[in-house]
C-alpha cells in the first residue's frame, strides 16, 4: 500500500478535513498483522539515518500536529525508537516564553532546526501560529506586532499573510537541503473522549489531563476549521501534508513509519566515498595495527 499517496494532500484541488478518515485499516485488521511491518520500517529507518548522518548533506524535519490525545508523543517514541540519539533531536513547542515573544514567531523555530545529517522532530511547530492563535486570536496580541492592538483587526488578510509566510519559509528550507515531512494525526471526537476517560481511570495517566484540555475540547469545531484552513493553504507539491488516521494508534505508527521511509528513500542516501589517498592511508594504518605485538 502506498501510504504517502493515500494520505497526502499537495494543494491540488479543494481540501476538506471531513473527507479524511480517522480510521482506515486498509488490508490490516488487527495490531499483530502490522507489527512485522512496523519493526522492519524502524530498522530500515535506522540504516537510512546512519547514511544521512555520514553524508552530512540533507536535513530531515518531521512536523507533528494534532489535537490532544491523538498520539503524537507515543508515535514519536515508537517510530523513532531505532534512531541514534546523536543524530536526532525532538523539540516540543509550548506556550512562547517572554524571550520568544520579543522576537518574530519563526525565531524559536530557526533556533531548533536540525543540522545537515540530522533528523529534527517538532512536536507542534510554527503551525501553532495559525492553529491555536486562530482559535484564540487574543494570543496574537502578546506578540507585540505593530498595528495589531486588538483582536478586531485580526482578519482574513492577517491569516492569509501568515499562510504565505509559512509557504515561503518552507520553500526556503527545501531549497537549502531540508526534507520537510508534515503529519496531521487525525483523531475523531469519540476516540479523544475514550482516551480522556482512560487518562482519568488510570492513576498513572492522571497527569496528562487537565481542566484546560476540556475547555479546548469544547472548541472542537473551531479547531477542525483551523486545521482544515492551515492544511489547505500550506500544502504544496514540494511540501505536502499527510493526514493520517489516528483512531488506531498501531495503524497510525505503521503509516507514519512508511511515509518517513518513502520520503527518505528519494534522497539517494549513501555512505561517502573515501578519496584514494585516504584509502592508502587506511591501509598503512591497518598494516601497523597488524604488526603490533
């Protein structure tokens, strides 16, 4: 199954989030049927990361966006379990700090971009600036943007400008060797309810739920619209979005691991060729080592 093609939206045609499934098991019927494929994908990703690190030419930026309880943390933990920590870092973007608010909204993103040869994973990202701020436009006022001194002046043009900024920013990154893989983990409202109840019923998960989470759940429709608009306006052929069904975590992990591997396979990753002079030098070193008593 071509997961990338199935769940990709590249900006062509009209986009509607309601047309995207939250549960789509395809030819799989249960978790055990996908376990082998997931394990192989994790191993394959580990091999490609090693070549990526050695080549120091490309950088991979993986973006995860989703509503609460969609499974961002567990997917990152599971899919990237075979990755060498030296060549990968995960950044979780929360409420901007006072220092971050003193800069443009891309400042903290730039600070955390992966170096060439590395994989960077954003748990939430610059897209928060067209998602949570879209639902709560009052948050924009804290960014101290000239002329934006009231939510009444934050209209359609403001958001379209931000969408344009993001498209141009990602285009710039792509031109400089970044492969950007953007996932929206699409969970249903009923499934979120089940997971919230599980967090309440299991004491070890109580810390993962708060009253503020319920307040955001009450704004479900507003968030769905914000995600739909963000995906529709920032998907391009070069930097598409992948809208992955998230009601079954095991299937979501399979789809995410397949898509990451598919994208990385297109980079012609390989180990660097050592110059002839260095090969000769290595042979001399080998000889000295073998001669040691």
